[in-house]
C-alpha cells in the first residue's frame, strides 16, 4: 500500500462513514424505544441499517488488511512463520 497521506485520509474517510451511520442509527433507535408506543417496524429498519453499515465497515477493514498483506515482501512473511 502506498505510504501517502492522501491514501490514508481516503481510507479513514471511507471507514468513518459507516461508523458514523452506525452511531446515528443506534441513537435514533434509542429515541424510538423511548416513544410510546414503540414503532417496531421503524426499529427493524434501523437495525437493518446498522447491520448493513457494520458489514460495510468490516469489508473496508478486510480490504485494508488484504492490501497491507499484499504489499509485504514474501520473505518477511516467511520469517515470521506466516502463510504466504
């Protein structure tokens, strides 16, 4: 992976988006739970959004990990007893 501040900034931005959405949706769910009566359908939709955003964040982390491993020299991985 290139050692570039702009690449790092882009990765941080990409990861921050789903994390911010997760927080926002969780806070909305708390507000909906405080309502009387509770709108269960709306809560289901919020939880679905949280799951989607979590999967997006996890995919970004996996991609970053794959890029980091891909850029490492084979010799470095062999020395540390890691699979190639």
